[in-house]
């Protein structure tokens, strides 16, 4: 479905070589940015986690997965992170296909790109403003990237404060408004909890966690700056009254979570992190995190039951 190719560019000026992996015809981010000084090559890979900042007590020892979103978990009227204990995982929102859209590339770069400790390359995204941008642990946003068209969608929020995180890029905000209205017609009341998050906000969050729990622990539940999809302004964390406005995996079992899983593609959104795909996306199941990608791709991703990484045919999973 796509032409896989690797391109290796040496950027002598900054002493870095970068690799572009997994570019497909559908992925417009096929070139490397010379502004690569922001590469997060010092980031220990495999650690940061979801684009959603998560809570300070990352994982329990029980067999039940624990979603612990922090900064995003805001009770009505509160701006403070709220610890969450999660309940049983829900059924998978979409059926995951074992078929991958593309085969792995057979060619490899001839020179070694900078690598994370795991040995995998990290790419600085060349076109962060692209609506179809792929952000994950291996593909990071430039630190200076701020969307120019952030607006506040006219939807319900479980808090009154006018915070940065209410915002999304205009097209995504309009689509979110349509989706919330569509849900309401089905008797489903959704709440927007956390959208845009700046590089600096994510950095501060992550550093707070590092100070509190140490880097190794923090990196298991909080995304490093540049690696959060929320910086694109195309993601929104959604919850419901039935989930106490929390960002928790049990949201996936609510009527609202099920509706979101079933219908979000109709409005150009995908559930970005599915159950059992952490080894591919690098992030745990987040039934609350929707990403605007446009109607055509959202539909295909949904119908194929794949992750965005698989859809784009990214060769190197971001496991870890
Ligand atoms: Zn999120």
C-alpha cells in the first residue's frame, strides 16, 4: 500500500545523522528537517510513555492494568492532577488485524543514525503541522513547534478554567464539535478534558515526575517533551460523567467510551492507543485519547483495525 523507503541524511552542521523510517505515500512527513537541533537523542528510549501525561503512581502490581493519567485527570472545577485507580479493562475498541499494511523495508541505512539506548533511531518530525503527522517515541516534534491555529472547541469541559489544554487546532476543534453533537443525538454526553499541551508544559510535567519518582520510574508513565501527541493540537482526551470525568481505562467500558470507539472515525478521529498494541505504539491502552487524522485515514485505520504505526507501515515498532 505504500512505498517504503529509508532515507539517511547527514546533517554535518549539527553533527547528527537522521533517519526517516516508515514513510509511506500517505505519510506526508517524508523528509527530514534541517532544524534537527531539537532531536531528543538523549532520551532513553522505551521509557516515556503516552502522549497523555499520567499519574504519579504508575502501575499497580495487580493483574489489572492501571491507567493513571495525572494532569489530564481533572475533576470538575479542579486544575490539580487526580490519581486514578483503574478498573477492569474493557473489550478492545476495535478489532485489531494481524495484517500489516506494508512489509518491512529490506534496505537499511548505510550509516548509523543517533540511537536511543535501545538501539533504535529517533527522528525529528520535519512537518509537524501536517494533519497526518505521526508522533511517537521514535518520531519527535521540534521543541519550538506550536500550532498557529489553536482554538477552543465549543464543547463541554468538566472544569471552568480557561486553560491551554482546552485548545485544539481549528480543523480538529470543528470536527470535535461535530462529534460531540453527533454523540448527543445518540444520547451520549461527552466531555473534553485535555487537548493541546505545549512542549514546555510537557517538559515541566515530566521533570516534576522525575524529581518525584526518578527518571526511570517517571519515564514509564509520562511522555518526554516532544513525544506527546498533545503538542500537535490534534489530540483530545475525552471522558464522561459516568467515568467521573477521569482518564481511565474503565472509560472504555462505559456507554460513552464505547460510542467513541465505534463512531469517532466518522468525524475524522481515531482511538490512538488500543488494547494490546503497546508494543507497536509504545503506549498503553487509552480509550479516552482521540486523535484527529482526517476522515479518509480515520476510516481506513478503523476498518483495518490497525494502529497508525501499522497503517503507515513504520518498520520499527516503538516498543519499550
Ligand atoms: Zn491523551
